C-alpha cells in the first residue's frame, strides 16, 4: 500500500514539477479531494485483496481435504476388504472344525451304540436275549433290516434303545431273535 501511495505521489510531483504555475486554492482543494478519494479507494482495494487472499487460502485447504478424502475412503475400503477376507477365512475354518467334530462325535456314538458283541445281550429286558449283530450298509432302512431278520422294527428299536427309525451307515445294531 505504501508503495502505491509513493508511486502516486511521485507521478503527481513530476506532473506538477515542470510547471511553475501558481495553483489557485480551488484547484488545490480539488486535487486534495481527489487525492483523499484515491487513498480511500486504495485502502478499500487492499482490504478486498486481503479478503480474497483469505478466501483463496480457505479454498486451498478445502481442495487439500478433498484430495485426501478419497485416499482415506480407499484406505477404509481396503481395511474393510481385509477384514471381510479374514472373516471368510475364520468362517471356513469354523465350518471345517464343525464337520470334523460332528464326524468325530458320530464315530464315538456309533462305537457306543454298536459296541456290544453279537451272540447274546442283556439289552431291552432283564433276561438275556439272543440275536445277531448287524452293521448298517448304505441304502438300508430299519424296516428292511427287520424284515431280513424276520424281526419287528419295535423289537430292534427296543433292543438298541433307539428313539426313531433313523439309522446311519456303519451303525451296529443288535437284532433280537424271535
């Protein structure tokens, strides 16, 4: 601002310096009023420049924030993708463990249920019963097994403490003799 005022003063003094003319009071007052008006205009322009500079700085900050926002979103998306992959791996491992546990429990239950010897057994009643041991094969049902041994489904269920007609491949059943 001082530089602008100095330039304006220098220009006016050069313009007036070549003349030796006496300036009348009215002309001097008019020049003084013009000078004051220019100084006021210069101050207003400087204030406007300062305001524009502040606005420019604010816009620069906002642009920087916008440039960083997609990066932050990308980082967040990558983290979410990684967590999803880890979750899928955990779910796969959990499903595998579940299958292994079910298979292990099935083997143990089969061993417990079908673990008795074949000839005679004390199952189902207080007196010893005679009968056969049968290992269930694929496609066999309790009714087919009962028919093959000329026994009843209820007798086989009672002898093996079964609550339903469902049997599994590999399960050992005691078939009571009639």
